[in-house]
C-alpha cells in the first residue's frame, strides 16, 4: 500500500493510473470491521481502492472529543494492507484546509436535526471535508457506512446538489454479536460501560414507542441525547460517561 500525504502527490499518482476506476473509503482512522467491510465492497467494485485517514477537526464541536478521538495509525495501516487497499491518502490539516475553513459547505434542514441539533456545526465540517476529499481524489464511487445514516443522507444530497460525478454508496452497519454497532468510539468505553452498551441497540430495536425507548435507556443508565424517528428509521444518540454513541434501526 502506497501512502500519499498531499493533493499534489495524489495528482501525479492519478495521472499514472489512466482510466482505472477509483473507489474512495473516507475514514478518520481507528479502523474496525465496519470500515474493513467498506474496503472489501470498494475493492469488489473498482480497480483502485483508496482509503483516507484524516481526523477532521472541523467536525468536532467539542475540543475534548477531538483530543480523545482514538488515533491508531500504525494498526490502521496494517489492517488496510491486509485488506488489499492500494493507496492510503493521509494529509495534514494545512493540506486539507489551505483556507483554514473560511470556505464551508452547509445544508440547512436535515443537518439541524437529530445529531445536528446538539452538535452545531458538526455536519458543516463533515460536508466540507468530504467535498474536499471528493474533489481531490475524484473517485468514481465513495463508500459510507449506515451507522452514520444521517451523514450518508447529507453526503448523498450534497453530491446531487452540486452535480458531483461520484456515486455515493451506502454499506450495511456492522454489529457485534451483542448487537452493539461497531464504532471507533467503543474503544473509549470503560469495561462496565462496554457491558452496558449493547442495551442501546436492544432498546432501539424493541419496537416500543419512542418515549418508552427513552425511558428504558435512562433506567439502564444512559444519558439520552435524542431518540427520534426519521425516514422509516429510529435514530438515537446516547452518552455513557463522556462517550457518545449513535445507532439507527429500520422501524
Ligand atoms: O464517518 C467518518 O468517519 C467521517 O465523518 C468522515 C466521513 C470520514 C469525514 O471526516
């Protein structure tokens, strides 16, 4: 796997590839089996698979959350290589934000609901960095997991709104046997919270009315950010100590 650090370096590499189809799997690292399922799907549909690792500061509305975000670059590289990733694009802040975030992409409706209601600016950061990644890499397809289903809908909408040539692909959420959705943040949970965390999925998928799901979660010791229905799915976000978990299930 070749590691590329700057947009210019990528442009030189891209010219050598000719007309090969390129698939992109954008990540913030701390990779788990969910990310690897995206890499496998990408490899099966494109001749070149590019993964990106960039912990994007503009999507963290809380500085503590940004500094606590797990960084496991060496392990990530090993996992990406094992899966047969061709190229890792891993830029630094100044390469991605020569404008220091003066230019931003903003969606004004869905981005203010669900996770956007309590994380102001979060989706501005996500959409802006994804727009930059899509513009730099110019992939035929880009792959996103359904754990972040609101993010997927917003990125798909952005690609349509700006006539981007990249196809935005969604991939099924991957769960542990316990039902807990795989997430980079799971590794921040204490042992006791790790045991409690699967109850989040169990409550969301219980089929109960939303207020009962919320009560169930609170009585199990979760601090509930929201439980809401949108687009035929139940979405939720909860805290265990400082760690924020999100999940969604089809209703
Ligand atoms: O889902 C993520 O890991 C991030 O939000 C993304 C899409 C890589 C943008 O930073």
